[in-house]
């Protein structure tokens, strides 16, 4: 499967779109696995990463593949690979594990475009940023 690289970055460079977690779905697996292992919800997303929850924490640095399904009448979905960069949950916390992930690649250019269009349609970018992205 070909991959489409994301720009390298060590910081958040894109605005995040907050999502109603109960209406989102994320499936995750370790890169190279044949089946998705975990199911959870998304809290927020940008074109460079996301914050999400699963029933079990995934160690930071782990390369994972995700399939995200976003709320709305069009049932927008995307697939991406990346790495877990942050674990927000405490080990003694009995609730779900909240993590941050940075995207390294999208499965296809269409996955990236669907996510970008979803975020833009919700007014996250101002007009200048939108014009700049189209020119790039």
C-alpha cells in the first residue's frame, strides 16, 4: 500500500476541531497487524493529528494505523498511520485512556482531502488559511 507523507513537525501547527466524542468512532491497530485491535472515540482532530480515547493505553512512540469515522450526515471517514505522542490518562485512572497521535501518512490522497474538507466545512480555518492551503 503506498503512503502519502505528512510534513514533519514537532509542534501543533494546525487548529483543532473539537468533536462530540459520543458521535465519533476510531478503530486502531499496531502498524503491520491484519485486524483492528482497539475501538474508541475521537475528542478533537486536525490534519496533523488527533486526541482520542481507547479502553487501554498505547505506549507513546507506538506506530499505529487508525480508521476514523466523523459525525455528520455524510459519515466522513479517513485512514492514517502515525505514532502515539502523548498519554493523558493516569495509570490509576479506571476510565478510558486518552491519547494524542500525530499523523505520519494518510492511506491515500483522498483520505487526507476528505479530512481537510471536513475540517474546512466546519469553519476551523479562516479564509486566508484556506486560500494558502489551496495554493500549496
